[in-house]
């Protein structure tokens, strides 16, 4: 399997394939589930196409807690099957599927109640380790108050009586989703972002394809397929309405996260805290902490969920209950909001809606998959393709994605062992090499070749010095980035990891992308202006206490990809 570059030439060829051939599977939606379906189908030998109206992982799949985990709180709901399934997927990513992107992360669970709490919580975490196999993670440990404070000095001494330390895993969700899609393309799938489904092609009652608009050019095309799979997350109901029926209903639950500098919380472990509504995570993230999340219903613009001042206040209030040095609004580098697609109808409280997934044939020729959690995307994808395969001629092979490494995984461990040699040969500091290996795995060699051809690409990005210039170029030349926002928000996390939300880096990144995508000065200026307008709107929403309707309208202004004139 040869890695495919998702460059403009590839996109044009993919759209031409969609115009001229009938695929076995057409996937609608470029989030982690849609990308997973494309990979699952392509690796079964099925001709596969995927269309996404914005960018890969532009919705929920880039706005999670960035964890691969079983979900401790589901043990309290006796959902042992979901936890076991998720922990199996976690370990697959650590060992086989994406060891360059997934890594263990430690959490401290403070004990605050009666002495029996240690037994109760300890038994649950012990079961968690057992369900996960505990082969690739250190086992949990019980700590005294003194031991816990030694590990996390930022905690107030009166905020706990003791603690338990356990391990889970984390992953850069947006990069992971992109890598799944790029792997699918390398196995033959046709992937096209910035393409919106406007209706379905029908033959009688049966869905036999979709009408699609290319948002970059305004052109329309008809994509034919034996089976169409709707994997659009919180847009599930809207897509089902295009055929006038639907068996699955989804409710959007908004979750927000704060990003603060690492030095604001002195700790050698993440935290998991009980709240009145759910649980709160404080997650180590490079030189930052991610704090989240909330669970509130959202019924405004699905494309642009917004965090309000009260959302931010809630998270700060919760985490400050246990910190010696309280966090303030001035400590917040970034804020991001995402919508979880929860199966509707089980409760009025979004925090208790099912995280399990549903797969159903919602019309002849149309399969819909919804619900679930990020960690179990691969299982959801397998189930969706299994159902679609029942209506395809001949025998469709079983799924092989549990043993199909993503691009960058094969050879990663060996290359990581040679990281000092790579640093010496490239002239980059070892820290830079480790940064690249943790984002690109064995594909790091492609970036180093680009730097060898143009040494200036080894310099830091102006305004975002944690990243190298080559990363912006590679995002456009290999990773399917079509717009400035795609790079600043998803291929990198500059938009949430800098206090100016990436505004200072925007001009430099746009100029680097221009050399790949053929932008002129006017196009560069439009991309930068659009990005700055989005940042302004997001900041304004975060000043509002409750009413986000006006800000959601501003955030929902026409996307640059719909008016780019590219």
C-alpha cells in the first residue's frame, strides 16, 4: 500500500471518479465514523467514495476531549460491554493501529468522601483495568493524601483525603481522523471534502446515489452507488429528511473545553473530578492542559456551536474548587465547543443519553449510523458496512480494520528509536524530531525530505513557534487542507494553543499554503480575513452569558469554501 497524498490533483481525480463510475459504497460525512467506514469498505475490496461538506473532522471529531477511553462513569451504569469494547479499541490504537498518535496518559482520581469511597472507587478502577487487559498500561495505584499532593502539587490539601492513579490514552482526534481518511484513500477510496449533498438520486423507493455540489467551484455532480451510508453525526436527522423518513433520531449535546498553559497547573498527572452533572477532566496536552467538559442541549446552528461566558465560568468554577491557585479568564488560551450526536428518546437530560450507537436501513439503499463515542468509531464503521453489505451482490469479506495500521504507524517504533540519528542528519533539534514523530509517525521522513530540499521549511512558523513551516506546506500538499482554517484548527491546533487564537500565525501559514494551492495575493487576504472574522465572532460569543443566538448567526456566516472562487 503506497501512501496517497490528498493534494489538489488527487481531489480532482476523486471527483472525476465519482462522476463517471458507480461505487459499491458512498459515505456521507467526513468525521471519524465516516472516515472509518471508508477505510473499512475500501479494505474489504469495495469501491468506495466519501463526500464531506466542510473539512475532514470539521465537526464533532475535532472537538472531543482527545481521549481514547472506556469511560469510567459507564461502569456505574453497569454498561460493561461498552467499556470493554472501548478499552479493546484503545489498546488496538496503542499497539497496532496508530501508536504514533495514541499515547498513555495518567489521571488522578481524588477521594473526598467517607473511608468506604476508597473501596468503592478502587473496585471500579480495578475492574476498569481488568476489562482493559492492563497489558499496555501501568496498573492503578492507591495514594495517600501526601502521595497525591506530591504528584499534583496544584491541589488544595483540603480537597482530598487520598487518591487513586490510573491510566488511559489520548489522541489528537483531528489528525487521527484525517489519517484514517488518507489511509482509506491509499486503499482506493475516493475522498472529496468541500462537497455538499443536496439530495438523493432515487429509482422508485430505492436510494441509488446522491446529488452533490462542489463548494470550491459551484459545480454539481451526481454520484451513483449501490449503497449510501449516512454518517453525518449531529446532521443525521437533516440527511434522513432528504429521503422523507428516518428511524434514528439524534439530539445534539454541547460540550466545551478550555485550554490553559501547562504552568498554570503544577502537576505530573491529569485529573478526573466528580461534579454534580457529570465528571470533569483536566488532561495534559503537550505544553497545555485541556479542561472539560459540559453537557448542555444545543438547538442553534449545528455547524458552529459556541461557548458562552457561563459555560466557561462553569468549568473554571468546578476546577477551582480543588486548585490552590485558582484559574481566571486571563489564563485561558483557547476554547472550543463541539456537539455530541446522542441517540434521542431515552432521557430529557443530555448527559444521560445513550453513548451506544445504532445502525439501521432508513430507506432502501440508505444505511444510517449514529450515536457512539469517538473511541469506538471502528466498531461503528464495521457494523455499518456489515449492514450495507447485505444488499450488495456476492460475498463481501469480513472487516480487517482491527489489523490495518494507519499511515505513519508501520515502522514508527523503529524510526523513533533512530530519532537522534534523524536529528543529526536533518540539523533539527531532537525536540523537533520528537514533535514530528508524534504527529506523523514514519511519514516524518517525507517532511524531512521536504526540509532537505528547502531548508527554510525547517524554521518555526511565525506566531506559532511550536510548529515548523513544513507542517503547513505538508497539510496542503499531502493532508487535504483546502483552506487556512483547515490548517490552523485541525491539521495543527494553533487556533486553541495560542493566546491570539492563531491570528498572528495566519498570514505566514496562508502564504505557505498559497505555494501549494496556487493562491494569489487576493485569495491569501480573503483566507486571512475570513479566519480573523471567525476568531472575532468566537471571542464575542464567549463574552455572552446565555443568549448565543446572535453569535451563532455570526458564526454561521457563509463559509469561505462556499465563496472562495477557487
